[in-house]
C-alpha cells in the first residue's frame, strides 16, 4: 500500500496570508490526525478527523481549521498567518475507528515558512 | 494532564554497541499505549515499537526492545547492535485508551551513531 502523502512538501507564505495543506491517508484508513512540529514547542496535536467529522481538537486558535472528505482525504487551513506558524505540519492516518490502540502512520510533512 | 518526558536531549553510541533511551510519563490512567517513533533527517516519522499498558511483557522488534515499568511510569528503548541508519531523533509518545484521545510526544532524543 502507498503511504500517507502530503502536499505540498514545502511552502513559503507571508504574514496575513492563508494556506491550505492536504493529506491523503493510507488506502482504507479513515482517521486522520494533524500535528505541528516546531523546535520550541515540539510535536503538538492539532486535530483529528474520522468519517468527515472532527473528533478531537488540540489547543490551537481558531485560525487553524480542517476538514475531511468522503474519501478520507483531509485538508487543514491556517488563516491570517503569523511568523510563529512556521513549522513542519505532519499528518498521520490510522485504520478502522482510529482508536488509541491503532498505530498512527505519518506522512513526510509539509514544511511551512512564514515570512 | 498527561505529559511525556525525555531527559536526554542527545545521546551517542558506537556502531554495533547498545544504547538505551529514557522516557517517563505522567498519567492517572491505567489503560494506555506507549510508542517510540524515529524521525530521520528526512523528517518522516517512523514507528519503531509500541507497548500496550495492559501487557506485562516488554515489546520487541528485532534490534529494538523496551523496558516498560508501569508502576514507575517508565518506558525506555534499547537499541542493540546499533547501525549508522539508526541515527535520528527518537520520540516517545503516550496515548490514553479509547477514542478521541490525542497522542502526546516527548521532546525527543537525538541519537548519533559513530562508525
């Protein structure tokens, strides 16, 4: 099976702009989680989607949003970009119900640089 | 709140030797899952090993094994016969059992393998 794919891999934006990142999970996987990775804060959970519904959300401002489509592909959007949003954004998918017992498989990430 | 602590920011090991990475976590839950992920320079997070808290037997995957001490809330990773390809950041992660539970990561340990 193909792994988790994320597009684009690299992105440069300026402050105030918005950005949309895409994640395609492993075929058959229904749960998609998003994480932000920065040198200062480490890996932080953004949100999780399962069957097109947001099931869990981390402690991030409302500028961060996401959605999941019927084919399980997911997008996350960041509006009004700030310098601090520069990070590696990782997507992970898991099969079945996405419960804690299931392993999450990560994509290669999208590196976002905000200037 | 569940927290994960990796007290060793950096570790180094000679090729073919054994190294142990430390991880402790804080939780009041009795049912949870623990993971070690590897992140090489490519930034792709790769699952190394996982442990179910209800299992007393320590998990093993080829050269990788864990020492899971539930009472002490300790979850160390032992890498035997270290190889150059083992050089990476290693993250310890915790996830409470059930749905709607995000994964909590430690700050990571950078492992260097010397030839």
